[in-house]
C-alpha cells in the first residue's frame, strides 16, 4: 500500500536500504542529472538515484568536482526529481557547503531538500568533525549517506588512486565507517578501495555499503550514468563496465543526420507538412 498522499507508487525511503541489506537484497544505485535520464533509470528499476557532484565532470566538463556549487546541485536535483517516482533520491553536498560549520551544513542541506524535493544528502569523510555534522543533520530530519575511500572533494590531497591499501589505513577506514553509522548515516559509499577492505566494512556495519571500484562484496553498487553508457570515452578505470555503448550509437546517429542534411536526403517527403 502506498504511504504517500496522492496515492502514487511508494518511493523508497532511506530506512528501506537498511532493510534491503538485512534481507540480502543488493542495492542498485546510479547517477542522473536531468529529467529524461532520471525517468529512464527510475523506470529501469534502480533503487537509488544520486545527483552526484560528478556533474562537474560529465555535465560541466571540469577536471575536479571542487567548483560545483550548491545552486548547481539544486538546479539538477529539481529536474531529476520530476523524473523519479520510485527510487530514493540522494543529492551530493558540494565542496565546502558542509565542512565550515554545523549551521552552514544544516542551512545548505535544508535548502537541497526544500528546494529540490530530494530525500537525502551525501557528504564525504568520516572524521569526528564530519560525523558531528552528520549527527546534526540527522537530528534535524535530514538523512545522510556517507562517502569514504577516494573522496573526490579531497583529490588535491589524495590524488586519484586506490585508498586504504595498507593495513593501518584500512583500519582507519573501518573506524570512519563505524563512526558514520553511529552518527546516524543510513548508508556509506566506498569508492576505490580494495575488495577485501570493502568486505570488512560491509561486515562491520548494519547500514549498507554502496561500492564504486570496491569489488563485489558491498551491499550495492553505484556508477556514474554517463560512464557506464559509454558517453565518457576517455574515462576507462578498471572497475568500469560499459553496459550499453550509447556514446557510439549517438555519434553514429548524429553523423548520419549530418550526412543526410548535406546530401539533401533529410527531410524527405514524409517529414514535410
Ligand atoms: O559524485 C558522484 O557521482 C559520486 C558517485 C561516484 C558515488 O559521488
């Protein structure tokens, strides 16, 4: 039965993900940044749609996610919201919108939920300071997804490389993950960490882990939509699988359009009023 006023299909809630982990149901998450792709991925059955600050790369053509603004995120999240009926909609809090103070974090996360209609936010890191902010958001009724391992907003400190390869770093990652759970996070993304470390974190938590470049032992997986559809051909990390080469098909389509226009074949009689 729908629990929503208006009677539409029930949207997944942050609490449903923990239940999915308990049942052993894998969680399929994916990013989206616009209405049509949001509608497509929701209809295809994903459980979580993430409006990631990866939009800095795949929408804005930036080298890092650091310049992405809160207004950018809200703009894209509003469009995505209109396309999502069933999935849980999570929106990234961009660089320096949650680290400065709890007040700032509350104000900014509140804006995301109020102005976009999203159900949860995601933020990076698991230090005691970050977890105090997670706790403040959760206490205000804002569900929080954590993000550990390679955290793109710290790229200038970390470089783009697999994290937690050494035992001490792996131990720290497990501690950060536990701290996030204690602070009230409802799930944790693990990005670019060895599969064995992701398995340790997954076993240590009752909230689900969502992996990207973290092996098969997580409770779910997330990919950047444009990467897994072959729309970002220069990006070929080992973990990535191209599930449909939409980039190739789209390029072929546009080349054929150009050819037919130049040859005077399009529009043909049947396209003409
Ligand atoms: O910004 C993003 O899309 C992300 C995912 C890669 C997890 O953080």
